[in-house]
């Protein structure tokens, strides 16, 4: 029997954003990563194309995060050195690129200096040859001090730098323009602010084709529905021709999931919820897998088992 | 789906006979559309016209019930492709497979495990919804079906392709209204007849969408009306596309052959992958996901995904406005307040838990708005905070008089200090994430 034609007639495409630069392009990466470019929703190949698969960025921090043992043990002793951690993520966990968080710069953590931070960036760039995402510590004032140094240290490497918010976008725009990096625009689980930040970036003279959106990520069970829907709505808006929402999207799954009870507490605290060594990685993998279907292009992930499960699903879904 | 006045008018005799009491057929049609009159109030309407109108006004996706009474589960009658367009109406149910390779004792034990697969998460019970028993490979299908049906506290799905075995299993437990899983091109005639004669719901699967449409059509011709579209996961992209096309065709084009809820049988090795796929296909249009695993760590991520994605986006998620105790609180524990927007509350509560500093969180009713929105919308004020603290008798719980307020509301400090017994108001962090460091620092002082 003939099935009715239910193809959507999308009028636009999501921007293609390339991260990293090879030696011909003025950098030192062995390959670049391109995301976006879709002309339909995830995997709906009967009505459009998705030229680039979702990529996994390995979560790496300059300072040991406050994480449960199941995660720290799974990553191994390398977690204590951002360089070794990044190497292991690329070589053993098989990530496509590295997402480096400079959490140690936070005045409430270690208050690391801009020089210390840019040294970490340089060392990681030397240690691995995949493209790099660099995030500050989240404290706007401090990030304004450390990110210029880090950006300069990575000049020419075409990194993705995060994150530009309503409060600090001027600094980020200036340094990304000067050192030729891409920008992550961030909004606090609010699609309207998300659009507003993009307008600000555009008004500041930054090309929106060099932007990846970060809608803030919620862990499964903790506002997951809000982020899921914002990812879907933003992607639909982009395909319908809204140039201010036509960016690829990034989700920091690893950075969020390992804070919530379900990924942190074992059966002694949650009796009947199953062993944490299994539940934790699955909390991360499930969160990432479902976000991918809502429109996430870059998944930042931490646990090697979660990475391996999601990798297999990405490879098998065409 | 509601019909317009014009759609109804086209099916009326158009004689303006006034026998219905209204001056014209058009006026009558408008009132029927507004549900002020019933179509049967027209004495001259043809049987054919009334049937076609009844069909057109039926929901584009049928409601299907599995099980009976309190032990039943309804799926279908979904109306949108994306939750933000309205909402998803009925939560996906998880079905756990009871393989035919199990002995009676093992099968009973697994049913017991399924019965106990219920958890309370953020104040809401989430649980496995179906015991899905394989009857193909067992010696006595009727006996196995009965064993499971008698012990299961959730509705039953009978899995089998052999129509003879399915028949003996279905006859034994038909009073429990199990789902028959599943009819395919090889057994559609006998399965559809079985479904028609027993009135049991039937899952139908095809090797592609065109065949599936033929098969549901065939099943309906045989009198099987309660159908479920059944998909498998041999090719993950295809599964998503089939689920999407079937739902679009039903909702947007009223394609009757696909006007039923969908289910997906997950087959993946290892089991970890099954969990992620179960969650993905639950979010993407499967009213039932059939899985092989039964461990809590495999099931809970799927259940939580369902819990989240199937919340109503039009209603803010709220928690009860009251005093919450986090950890082993004592009379010297810190006291703070926040809003009743559940996302705000659970972020704050989660961070307090992480801090390992026991504390009281007093939740103020802001009609489900977060701190800044509540302040902007006049849903929170220093007065309301003080009143809530009084109602919850917080002063009786602690001996100190220090109150931590959200960093986004520093403006409340003076008024609270001046108008209540909370003489020292401390401005807390703006971001929940900074709470652990903040509380630990306070605890040291």
C-alpha cells in the first residue's frame, strides 16, 4: 500500500562549523572536526541530509573534579594530569576531540593564574593531535583574565572557546576574533536568551557561522525535559530559516551527569537502584543518546564505558 | 479530532427542513461543531454520512487498552510530534521479556522481580508496565501464560509467532486482556482472527512500512480493531524513520492504516546498549519498549527518560511549598529558602546534599517560577518568605536566627531582618552550584 508523503519541507540548513586546524591551515592538529550542515532533523534521511555524525568530546579538566570513585577509577590515575588524561581519552576511549575545562582557575577552587592555565592549554595541545574545546572556569571575572592568555596560547589552532554569555561576550568575541577561534554561546536553559546571546555576538561583529550553541545541559532526571525541548525547538527554528538559531549544538553531558544522586550514590544510599558501577555510566550514556536525537552535535562525555556505548550507537545509526 | 462546521455541513441533506429546530442546515452544522447539538438530532441524515462523520471525528491515533481494571495500561491517542507543540499524553510503558528458556520457577521469579520493579523518584512512582511472556518455545503455552498472568501485577504481553500456541495461551488468559505480540505477513490471517474473536489487542509488524499498512488493513478487515504498530531495531536509523513516518502519517494525514500507537522491540548486545536505545525510542514515539534486561540499573535510566519527556511542558513542575530537611538536620543546621519550581528546588537540594552539610530548605510557593522570574512576576516577596517561614514553624526547629537567601535576591535582606525574627540574613550564592563551597565554609566558621 502506498504510504502518504510526510516529508517536511525545511527551507534552511544548520551551519557547518569546523574545529581544529592542520599544519596546512596554520595549526598542528592531525585532523579537523566538522559538525552541523544538516537539512533535516536527526537521522531523517528520507527528507534531508546529515553530512556529519555527532561527535564525542572527551571531558578533561585541569584540576581533579569532585567526582565519584566509579568515574575516577574508570578513567584511571591519568585523571590527575590533564595531559595524560587527554592522551588516554584520545588513545583509549576513542574520543573525536578534547573538551578542556579550566575549573582550577575558579577563585573558589585553586584560583590558578592565567599563566598556569595557558600552560595547561599548550601542554594538552602538544600531547594530543585532535581539535580542542577550551572552557573557562565559569566565573566571568576570572575567565576574562585567563581566557585571553589561553586563546593566545592556542592561536592558529582554531579551537572552540566557551563560553560567551550575556555578561561576558565582549571579551570572548575580541579574543576569538584576534586568535581566530570559534565561540560557544551559552544560555541558562532559556531559548530566548540563547537567541539573544547570538544577536549580541552578531552585533559585536562575530560571524554566527563560527558559533556553536550551548543551551546549558541538564542531567537526566534534573530538568532534562527542558533541555531536550530547547534542543529540538532550536534545531527546528534553524531548519525553518531562523539564522539566529542555525548553529550546531553542544551538550556537556559528562560535566553535568556526575553531580546527580543517581550517578553518584551506590546502593547503600539508594537501596534497590542497582549497582552504581553499572548505573552511573548508563545515566551518562542514556542522557547523551537521547540528547543526540533531540539535536546535539557535540557530546562532551567522561566515563569510558558511556563513551563506548554511545560511540557504538552513533556508528550504528545511519 | 474536532470537525469544522463546513465538514459537517457537507454531509447533511442541505434541505433546510427545520426538523431539527434550527432554520438552516448550516446553522445546525455550526452547532454540532460547537458540540451544542448531536448529529443524531438531524432525522434525515443518511447512515453513510453519519458513519463517515463518526470516522472523521475519531482521534487520529486510537486509544488501546491492555490488561483490565486497575491492572491495565492505556496507550495511544497522541496528538503531536514534539512535546512542545502540546504534550505527550501517555507515558511509554516498559515491557520486560520472560524468555521461553526459563523454567516455571525461574519465570515466576522473574515475574516477581518485575512486580517489584517500582521506584519513587522526585515524589513520583515509576515502574515496569508489562510482563512480556514468550510462549512459542514452551511445552504448554496455556500453562506458562497462566502462570505469568496469575502472578503478574502488571498487564501481560504474549509473545509468539506460532498462531496455534498463541491461541491456546490467549484462550487461557483472555479475561486478563493481554496484548498479542505479534502478527506478521506469515501469520496475519490467524492472528487477526484470534484478535477479532477474543477482542484482544494485537501488535502488527511488517518488513517495511508499505507492508505494515497492508497488514493493519488486513487485520481490520478480519475484525481486529485494537492494533499496535510494531517495530524492531535491526537498523537503528530505519527504526527512528519508521516511527516518525508512521506517526506523521497518522497525525497529519489521518492515514488510517497507521492510526495506532507504536511499540519497539529492542534487541541489542550488550544490554547496556539496550538501555540507551530503550530511552531513545521511548522519547521518539514508542508507546511500549520491549526489553530483555530486568536489572534496576538497566531500567531506571529508561524510566527516568520517560518520566522527564512525558511531563506536561505547559504546566510548570512544582514541588510542595514546605520545609524540607536535607541530611541529618539539627538545631544548629543552616536554613535557606528557594522557590517551588521543581528544577530550582532539585538543583538546590542536590547541591546541599553534595555539600554533606545537613540543612533546612524552606520552599516558597512561587507558582512554579524560578527565582528571577518569580521576582519579576511578583510571585515572591520578603513578606511571602517570612510568612512561609512562620507557617512552617522554622524557628522551632533551630536555635539560631540566621537565614540564607538566594544570591539573586539580595534586596530582600533588609526587609526580612526588619520584619521577622530572622535577625541575620546571609546572602547566599547566585548559582546553586556554588552552594557546597558556601555551606562548607559557613560550617567551618
